[in-house]
C-alpha cells in the first residue's frame, strides 16, 4: 500500500481544524476544571466587591444566582465563543501573511511515525508523541500538544489510506 500523499491545505481545512481543536478543548477535563475554578473565583470576586461597596448580605444572596450565571456566560463566551468567531479571521490573515501555509504538503507514514514536508520544513513525529487525534468527515487532526496540531485532509487519501491511517492512530 502506498502511504504517501500530497495535498495543499486551504483555509477551509484550517477553519475545520480550529473547530475540532475547540471541540476537543470543550471536552477536555482539565479545561472544564480550569473554567469551573475561574467561574468560582469570578463569582466570589464580584460578590466580594459588591459586599465591600455596601450591598447588604440579604440583597446580595438574592442576586447571587444571577451573578453566577453572568460569570458563567462571560467565561463561556470568552473561552469558546470568541475563538470560534475569530478563527476565520485568524486563518485568513495567516494565509495572507505566511507563504508556507499555501505550499504543498508531502505526507508519508509508516508503522513508526508520520512524516510531513512542506516547503523547506520537514517533520517526523512518532505515533506515540501525539497526545490525541480527532477525525471529521473531511480531515484528520493530529494533536502534538493541546494547542499544536497537524491536519490531513481526507480528500487527499483513498479509502485504503484512510483506514490505514485510522488504524495507526488508534494503535498509537
């Protein structure tokens, strides 16, 4: 089986990859714990400030559910909504400024690693190095860290390559 393919990533691939990255972050236990801690601290800070400004405890206790709700909504908007809205702009700017992202990618994989060459940059990453991977109907996203990932569009693969890549990733 041929385990080599060549493709050019377009802006749509990068936007889809960013959405998958965000979806992974939303499901990540550590992210949820950090956001819950931030919510708790934010609620306590706002309540403490209101108390210091002389709001009586009886009135503050009645407003506490609203304070907590506003804090939660604010955190969700900033943590997930803003990146989701700004991803297309970020991708567009990246494609305008960085010529390398418009270069063809020559990808190859074997039992040990995934290798990609784009322009003058080459990487070879052992399967065990990836912290996670996600698959969508359009692409594979291979996560090197929580914030760094590689994209492989399925349009560049035949059915046998998709299955082989899926098997390699599942076995990592």
